[in-house]
């Protein structure tokens, strides 16, 4: 198998037959063996019955259906686990990405010896204030935190070497940061390819504007886990040490001041330095406890799948 095409979807019954025809037409004159894996992320329309119909008439097509909507990251995760191709491509099901780009991206990946290549929707058919501007700010922050020079981190069409998708673990909404996850696993050769963006033909976007706020928070999470994820005690322990040290300094100051300078009947507990010492030492101990708990959780963390499959066509 040369190429596995992973397509996560939610309520895309209007576009599925047209998309499948488009994919097969894009590959019909190419010497590439390919498979298409549709991941139905809990659709409540006729998407799954259409996938079953397509799969029953073509051995190149597989379908997987979730019991409910788990999100795009989990859909991609199960798709990556089922992929058999030497190269793995992802594609959105809304007809806004062109399947013809996939062979071109594979050729570019081979020629440049890249680990993965991401699409760049340089010209978009979206609202400037609700899509283009927030997306530009999001991509700027992602470049700043990750050091990866991509213009479009969240483009749905990407191509990977098989070993890349088999090494990364997707959770929550981390599908937006697959290039960063790949880099964190040691795959630094990441390229970009300008792709044609199509206007949405059917339905509407399944993602609200809150995805940008969540995206910024996820970037911070990725930065933290990449730097301290394997040894959280280094972060929490350092903060705890600083806090306890500050508390000890204030305690020594209060004791020295009471014994040798201000020997009046004024109580130490009436001085603001006492509360600074108390709070910093308590916070320091809490940071240490947080570090120990994080280390214990890390040791016993099991990489469990966060989805439940209802049906398969294979």
C-alpha cells in the first residue's frame, strides 16, 4: 500500500459521494496503490449508510463509525492506527480541500526528503474577521512557540511518512498541532505546500470561534509538556524551592529583627512580613506536592484510547 487517505467527518452526507468520486478520479492515472479510510465521528445524518454503500462496492474504501462525537483528534487517531500506507494523507470531507494535491505533496515530500508536509491555504474563501484574522494570529503564536516556520498549522490536508503518524499521540483538540507533536517526537523535517482552497459547497463549519481561544491555551500546554512533560518535578520543584527559600529568608529576618532590633511587645503576627513568609512557604510545599503527584501520575499513565467504535466496514 502506497498511500492511506484518512478522512474524519461529521454530518457530511451531502458531500461524501462527490468527494469519493473526486479522490478516485485524482488517482486513476497514477501508479499508486491507495486506500481511503472514512472516520464517522458520531454523525446523526445518513453519512454512515453512505460510507457503508461506498465501502461495499470498493475494496479500497474502509469506514469506521464512533458511537458518539469524540472530536477530530480522536477520529484522526483511530485513522492513523488503521493506516497501512507508506505515506499517510489527511483530508477534510467538506470538499474545501482538493484531493489532486495529495500526489503532488507526496512527490514534494520524497524529493525534499521531508518527514511531513502541510498544506497552506494561501487564498481562502472565508470571512476576514471571523476566520482569516483569528487564523493569522493563531498561526503567528504557533510559529513563535514552536519555531516551526509554517503559515497554516491547521490546514486539513497534510501528508506524512507512516512512521510519523504512528509515533504521535493525539488527544483533546491537538489535531491543530500535529506538526508540533511530530517535532517533539524528533521529526524536524517539515515542509509546506500551497494548496487550492475551495468555497464550502454544502453545510456549515463544525467548529465555532471558541476553537481559537482553546487553540492558544493548547499551545501553552504543548510548550509545557514538551519542556517539562517527562520531568514535571523540575518545574514544580524549582518554583517550590524558590518559594520556600523566600519564606525562610523572611522568617530569619523576622526572628533577627525581633531579637536584636525591635524588641518591643509588638507581636510578629501583626507584621506583613510574617504573612509573606507564611504564604510563600505554604505555596512552596504545595508546588512540591504537585510535582510529586505529577511524577506519580506520569509513571502510571496508560495511553488509553479515548473513543468507542460502533461499526466497521472491514
